[in-house]
């Protein structure tokens, strides 16, 4: 997209998980993204399981069940809706920190 070129947010197709994580980390830092996001493994297993293309917010509970499924992006992508859902599900919880940090996850890496 021309808008992405104009804003310098185009990347070559990543060839490793480390490259995917670096791109996700850049997104988190640039846009001050406060909701943890998962980076799919190179086999795209999460994409195949959840059909999250182009983007979609999911919450998967401790038992592996999908407990929240957002609408397809970009027009149905509303992180603030998830924040409201989380505050209702976990009343009294502190807001998510705006810092970026990497943790391993089953389908790839969670970038916070």
C-alpha cells in the first residue's frame, strides 16, 4: 500500500521467527501498542487454526478455549473493545503496560 510506503512501514517477507518478532516489536514500539500480540510460528499454525487473516484479536484461556473473538480487521479491528472485555472479565486488574517484551508461546511468540 502506498500509505505504508509513505510511512516507512513496509518490510520484506520475514524468513525466520526472529525477523517476524522484530517486525512485531517495531509495530509495538512505533504505535505504543498496549495489548500483547502473538506472532505466529513460521509454519503459520495459528493462522491455519484461527483464520485470523488479515488480523483479528483472540483471547484464548488457560484451557485453550477461545473466549473472545474480535471482528476481522482492518475495519472491524477495535483493540479498545478487547480492553473493555478484559476489564469486565478481570475487574480490578491493572492496565497492560506499554512496554515491549518477548515471551514464548505455543503458536509462536507473544510480543508485549
